[in-house]
C-alpha cells in the first residue's frame, strides 16, 4: 500500500492560510511560504535526539538536524501532525509535546538552490519507547547532551541544517524540554 501524497498549507506573509499544494511541488527554487513544524525530542536522561537527514532527501540531504520536521495537513492539529510524523520518521511514540518557539519562521537555500520558506513553530517532546527510524528519512541518529549540540553547531555550522542553528540561537534559557 502506498502512502497518500502529502499536502502542505500555503500561507500569506501575515500567516493566514491562502491555499494548499502537494508537498512534492512546493520545495523548489521559488518555494512559497507554507506551514511546517520542527520537533526536538528528549529522552528521560535529558539528552536530545539529533538526526542526519537521509541522502535521498530533496533538501539538505546528509545534513545533521533537530530530531524531525514536517508539515501539518490541511485542518490537522499541529500536535497530531507531530505525533504522526514521529511515528512515520522515527518509529517513535512521544509524550509531553509542548511548543517552545511558537513564532519561529525562516527562509533558507540549500546548495542545490532548493528553498525552504516556512512558518515553523518549534516543539519539544519526550521519547516514549525505542527508536526505529525510517531509512528514507534518517541516515544516522544520536542522543547527545544539549550543551554538546550547541557547541557542535557553533563550531561546525556547515554540518547542520540552518534552521537548527537559528532555533538554538532563538531558544531562551536552557535548551531542554519546555516545562509545563
């Protein structure tokens, strides 16, 4: 059984919904602004999961990034989308999903010229169970201390997705799960 093609929510500059488009058609050299999310998954020891994007990914293949990203489907609650993508990309169930950077937004161009142009709230979550990443999404993964991740991104920003660096720079206080 094949997966249903993903649809992304297109946005006006002020964040209002202006339509939808197939995900496969929007990530180009002229990507329209659309809705996304990023999630940083922590384990019970306080380590954060970083993943290296699969080499077959259209944007930033082989680059280390936050735990995972995705796009809510039209009308889908973002927490539901995060839960869905965590299961699909990481084979992982999450708990304690919380928004950390509700207003995060970025535009970045990768080496091939493909543009990411997203209003992309950033969430934290806790891992519940063992990781079983999908090969078409994740090439490698590691649980790391948050301070070690900050140091690595600062020392070698070219090895990481630009949005991860910008998210870490925007994080206020400790880089850790958002407390309730």
